[in-house]
């Protein structure tokens, strides 16, 4: 027992020196966070954010870093406040009790799992379209294609969380390179149409309404809450008491990379098109890459668009799987505990994998139209879990009160309430 304690003390004693350097593991997690956040939603962001006009887009760009960094830092601090090795479902139960823990675990699962289903459908649709239109070949039956894709992703998942994060970090490189190359290639097509909307002005009520409804678009375009729990648990395992300081540095680097890359891509796309083009892309319900390929008749973009989308969806699927499986396993454990029963970790992993494969395969095969509504319904839950719950915990949990009284807390709550109200307003008939 003393040897174990001494080894723990030695590991913590080396922490201050480790904090001053940047390790390969830090880079892997930085890219993993980036990979979870920047997915298929990025390809629709220029359309949704650009439609509001010049000044709302500029303000959203300025808000992008603080709204994403402070919110995810708050959620990371919340997970770090739990016992060693506790994920978000355990920490909620630890701080708020069994009933609240079970309820929030259920919400956590239903906030992430529908997005996983959406990515299963999107991956199948994108590959089918690519095979038909670019490769000019008949795709296999949808049931077979979707099963092969999901089993391929599950093969990565079965290798463990470390492999998932590493796979996502590897996929980030071609994705970022492709986004930046496309953004640069659009520079010759920049025109003054979008700047003209800035000089025309906008009535203040319309301006604030545009900004209000665009906040959720930015929030969920940079959302990577599904992987935050696993990130925080690993940081606590490696850095011990200094995990908060180190994780904040990694989050800051990841969010800087996200904002600079995505907003440059977003502005480049918007400046290459007119407001009427953006409205047309919105009406056609296609990604910005698909619209650019059709608009400029560029074969390179026609081939690059689906490939970039496939990489983006794959990255996000893997990142969201970590959160969805965490929530599903939390539900099973809490359900069995209520009946004084338990399940081994091995069987828990097997049940989770089987459930995920079957549900993702069935939904991807049948391609139901209800998925959009399910994803929209998950929005308010994500807003509550990401923005409001950690700030509430700071006021209630003794170990988190050291972070109270900060102006960033008020900012996070305000953005969370704005996002929540805008989502509710947008889904009202």
C-alpha cells in the first residue's frame, strides 16, 4: 500500500515539470478535441452564419472562441471535480445524488446518441452519392453498404479509446489541409457583394434577431462535449492535481485552431458568393462544398467535397461514439444497481457495441426523415449540459466554488440561455 502511495506521489511530483512542456499526448488530445467538434456541421456553417449578413457574422467570429472555450472549460472542470476515474455520469451522481444522476445520465445519452444516428445516415448517403455521381458506379444495396461502414468504424472503436483519439487526430490533418486549400483557392473569386450588405445597414431589431438565432449555429458547430468527459478523466489520470491547469491549456490550443481554421474557411466561402447564392444553397439543403462545386463548375471541388465530408463525418462519429457509449453504459450500470445487480466491464462493452451497431445500421438503412427533428430536440439538452449545468455546479459543489465569481461564468450562462431560447423559438410552429 505504501509503495503504491509512493508511486502516486512520485508521479504527482513530476507534474510541475511536465506542465511546462508540450507532449505528444497533448497534441493527440488537442487534435482529438478538434476532430470531434469540426465535422459535417462545419460544411453548413458558412451558409447558416453568412445568411445573417456581414456584421452579425463578424460579431459571431469574435464570440466564437470565448463561447466555446469557457463553456468546455467549465464542463471539463466539472468532470475533474469528481473522484479519480469518474466519468461525467459518475460525477453527476456524486454531486447531485442518485435520482439526479440517473436523470442527467439519461439526458446526456439522448443528447449525443441521436447525433450518432445522424452521422450513420450521413456517412451512408455521402458514400452512395460519391459512388453514383463521381465514380459512376452502382453502389451495393444500402443495407450492405451501411453495415460495412458501421462495422469498419466499430473495428476502430474496439481498439479502445486511445486508438479512437489517435485515429481522429490523424484524420484531422487531411481535413484541415483540405479546408485551408479550398479557402485559399476561393480567394480569386472574392467579390464585394457580401461587403455591400454591410453598407446597406440593418434595423436594430432585425440585427439582434439575426444574431440571436445564429448563436446556436455557432455553439453546435464547435461543440465537442461528447469527448470532454473522456478527456478530463485522462488528464486527471496523467496530471493529478494539476489536471485543470493542463487541460485548460490544451483546450485553449484546440479552440484557437478550431476558430482560426473554420472562420477563415467560412469567410472565404461567404466572400466568394453573394447573399442570393447563400439563400439558394440554404433552399437546396446542401453543404457549402456541394454548392461551390455546382456554382463554379469545378471538377476538383466536385471530387473533394464528398471526400472531405466523409473524413469530417468519420471523425465526428468516432468522437460522439465515446460520449454515447459512456451514457449508455451509465444507464445500464445505474439500472442494474437499482436492482442490486452488476455486469462485468467486458460484457458491458459487448452489450454497448452490439446496441450501437444494430441501431446505427437499422437507422442508416431505413434513412428516416425524423432524424432532423431528433437532432433539433437534442439541441436544448446539449445547451443545458454544456453551458448551464457546470455553472450551477460551481455555485453548489464545494470543490468547484474556487471558480465562482468569474465574469466568464456570467458570459457562459448568458450564451447558454440565448442558445436555449433561440433553439426553442426555432422549433416552435
